[in-house]
């Protein structure tokens, strides 16, 4: 069993790698949030243990980007920030379980193995089929969006927004819901920031035959041009 541990504390890295290694769990280490997604893809872990407090990129941002890019590996959040609000934000961002620090190593192992069993028993996720709207196609295997066969160059926030709209083509998605998906856990970001992401994405969709529409009082929707 392969575990990716995204944690910047060297002592915890060593402790968990040694302890879990003796319990037949292969622990791979990543100490920087900015490198976590690349490591995630390279390691192809069975479970990810993700600390919230990371240098450069916060754990919630790592999680949101991973989910937006189609990475469905079960995630166990590890954090000293044990408030209910933090737990809710983590679960809403796509975490599967939550373990506050300090934690018991036996409990950590049990939760990791439980996530792995749950993932195996669930089988293939039917929601991981490609999403298509007009000539746009989202591929969950690599988390990319294509216009016909050409890759669209999108930022993580633009990708999260587009994927959310592609999941409900022709239906309005509220600005509140889109803000949660594009800026998960970022309480310091102004609510109007979602409009900036919409504006930038709309420009990149020009010429694709797909329109991002503003529905006053309802939110935004994506539809193929007729």
C-alpha cells in the first residue's frame, strides 16, 4: 500500500515514514504544497495524508486543485487547526476524512486502511467519465480540458470553474456555489473575485463554440452555441 504524506514537519515525516513503513505502508514524502500535485501524479498513491498548514500553498488549495484536476485519491486531512469550521471546509473541498493533531499512530493507520478499503469496495467512480459541452471535453484522467483535440491553457481556478459548469450544462450554477469551488477555504478573498475568474475564462472560450452566460439572480451557465 502506497501513502503520499504531504507534511512539512521533518520530525513527523521521519516518524511516520519509519512507523508506517514497519506496518507495510510505503510512505512517500512531500514537504511543500507547491510541489504536492506533481508528486501526487508521480507517486500514484492509494491514500494521501495532507497537512493543512503548508509552505507556499495551503493544504486546502492543494486539495481543491487536485479535485479540480480529476485526482480522486482518498484524502485524510492532518492538522492542528481542529475547529469545526476547518473540518467543514476540508470536507467541502473534497477530503474523505479528518484527523486533528496530535493523533495516535494506531488510529492514523486504521483511518488510512479504512480509506483504502472504502476506495477498493466502491469500484470505478461513474462520475469520472469525460464531460462534454459542445466541442469542449473534460478528461478526468489527466484533469485537462480540450477544444476538440487542442488543450485549453487554464489556470487552476479557471479549470475549477469550467469543470463545475460543465457538470451542469445548460443549467445555472449559483455564484455562491462557484465561489466555494474556486476559492475553497479562502476567507480573505473578496466575494466579487469570482467575477474576475468568470471574465478571464469567458475570454478563453471565445472561438470554442461554447458560451459562458450570466443569468441575473441565478448565477452562470455554460451552453453550446446553436
